[in-house]
C-alpha cells in the first residue's frame, strides 16, 4: 500500500486534504496483517477542487485488492469482517448480498439502460467486475453474456467468465456496477475496460452516492473512492465516451443508500 497526494480520477494536484481514519478491517484484509480491532488506521481524505472527486490517500496494489475480495460477501469474508466491526455487521451484509437487494439493483439498471438503447439489438454484454453476472438485465438473456471478476465461480444461466478480450471479443454493452468505489486506480480500470469495447459500445456505470461535507475526521469503511456525477462525467469524457447521461438512483425504502448511474457510448 502507499499514500498519494493527487486526484486518481482526473490526475489533478489541485486538492485539499483533511485527516481521516480508515477502519482496520479494510487494511487488515488487503495487507494480510493482523491489526488491533479498536484502532483505526490514520490517513488523509483527499478532495479534488477540479472534478469534485473524493478519496482516501491510501492506495493498494492489485494483489492486495484481490486478497480483499476473495470470498467477498461469503461466510469467510463476513466472519472476518464481523471480527472487526461487530456481530451486528452480519445482518447488514446478508441483506446487501441477498436476492431482494440484487433484484432492486437489476430493476433500476434495466430501466435506465432501456431508456437509452434498444436492448433487442444488443448481441453481447460484459458485466465488468460483476461477480457472477447476476446484475445483467433479464431482457439481455438473448445476448452472449460475459463477466470478469477477481475470482472465478460457478456462473448461472449461461453467463461465461472471461479474463481477457481474446475470450469474448469486443462487446456491444459493458455494465460496471459498484466497482469503481473499491479500486485504487479507477483510470487503470477504464483503460482495461476499453479493451472489451469498440466504437459505439455502450457503457452503464453505477457507483454509490456517499458524498458528505468535506471535513476532517472522515471515516472510510469498505469504499476508498467517492464519486459524483461531475467526477464521473469528467472521467468518462477523458476516456472517449459521448452522449453521457447521468441519473440519481434512490433505492427502495427498505434499503438505505442511493447511487449515481451514467450511460454513454464510446466514440
């Protein structure tokens, strides 16, 4: 792991920094270290004055990120996290890894995607970083469906796991939901994602809305990046996406939290 002093969204050094705390589970999980349960890891909160992106200054290497997400939301992960965050965390994690929450997210994504393109014309779709591909809308069942992830699992309903574009070629639609908030270098993810795309490929990108006032003492739990529509639009524009349309998603009253979604196509 290492610390940075610039914006990993737009690369600007026009930033302000405040002291922040990273919960020990996040660092312990990624580094493989055993940290005291009650002691947070000191760091900084970076706010970009150019694109309004916010993040911790603590960044992790790819092997550390892979270590963190092994068995993500499975029993081993949940038990490890509860050891740091308390037994009350179990119920919350089980809700947000359960079928009802996934169904709500799929429903919202389906609605937004269907507003900007004719899904019957999509012949292939990739869920980038998408676990088992469960977030691919059901009205794309006719398409060839692929998923990339840090771990390979048994995949449902004909979805195929790939690790390189040579296994699937370029696709008509890429879905990337609730991934960029976890990664240390979002620009590298966009570069890798574009290998699966061609001119005209559509993108559906979704991240949680976790924006708060920019003050000292911010606590970071699982997510090390905090986007809004301004920072997402700037990032995607720089990487060649056009016809961008941003949406604010309000989840069902049964689930806390909101999200931002942006659709666009590669020029």
